[in-house]
C-alpha cells in the first residue's frame, strides 16, 4: 500500500470503509491526542515565558550574621593608622572571648577586590572615582548578641574609623549583579534615573512599565540565566539579620538580581542598564570571603 493509498483509500471501497470504521472507533482517542499535543505546546511556551519573568529570591534558610568589620583610618584627608596601631587593635580583638577568629585585609586588598568586582559588571566609572580604603579587621562573633561588646571595646583602640556588623551576603553565588530600583529613600531621590521619573509627573518610584523595560533589556543581554526580584519587605528582612532593631524612615527600594550562565558575560550589564529610567545603580554582588 502506497502513502497515497493509505491516506485516501486508493479508490478501494473496502479500504475506505475500513478507514472510516477505524476513525469512528478511535475518534475520542484522536481528539484526546490532539488536545494533549496542543496543551503540551502551549505549556512549553508558558514555561518558556515564565522562565524569563523575575523570580522571587531562592527559598533557603536564613540565619543571623556573625561577622563584623573594624575599619582603620586610611581614607583621604584622615591620618592613616600605622601598622603598630592596627596590630594593637587586632590583639585587642583576639583577646576577647566573644570573638572566635580575626582576619586582616589591607586597604589595598579591599580596594583591589572592589575594583575587580565593578570591572566584572562593566562599571569603569566607579573604579576611576573610588577612594583609598583603610585596613580592615574582619572578625567572627561567638554569638550575635556579643556585637555591642565589640563596639565598646574598640572605642579605646587607636585610629579606628568604624565598627560595623557585616550584612548577610545572601546573594553571593546566586547572582553576579544587583540593580537597585528607584524608591522613596534618600538615595533614590538624588539619583538621576529617579529624578527623570519625577519630571514626567511620577513620584520618582520605579513604575511597572519601567520595570518591564528593564527586564526586556536584560533578556537581550548575552548569558542572562535568571532574573530575581527582591521587594522592599525581603530587603528589610535581610538587613534585620544583621541589625535586628533597624527601622528605615522610608520603605527600602526593590532590586533585581541577575545570574549569568558565565560570570564573564556580566560585563555587559552596567553600561546597558544603569542609564535606564527607574534605576538607581547597578552594582556587583561581592563574593563571600
């Protein structure tokens, strides 16, 4: 039997009668198969489209930060701490029972790491305009509630610029770049991309249209694998892991976080996204120490 004979019966009434009987007997199966194929195609397209929508932050367990930083004086216009002074501060920290470990990074090491991070997202302006850093003592607390004792102890240390509790580096390994969106905070009110919205009669907060345009532009960049959206509530939740009593005057801005299939491709993101309306800044996600 040729293909034409199978398809059209070849003029044989017996074959045509058999074909009609077979179709009649299997009509429900044929319809069901067509429906399944149709749904599979639509479902595949739906999943493809959904994969490009901003995803919520990964659902992982969160725990308070136990890390802190003591930054020694070393910025422009301030007399830098001497080697003897940061060694004295280091010895004071190591002698405290509340501290389990201390690591020293020179101001140059800190500056080099940040330079590499910003170069990794294609931001050369930040690299050119960055200021010198003081040496940093990075320590780990035995308990989160021990941090006030560190602050009090460092008041008597010479040439200490500041003592800070390190924020939880939640996005390290999950994204290469962060896009801070215009909100109601002070930084947003001063950002050119947010003032542009005000000139258009908006409040300055990023609009849904602007967010959609940013996502569309991200989709055009090579290597973009996943786009996450962190809303104001989740941002505050992460901050409170390090600063439980923190109460912002205004809602924290939302942010996109972008994961690339190859981190080297992240160099395209800052030049492409930072000039867009609704964007405060594009920054790197710093690696974990």
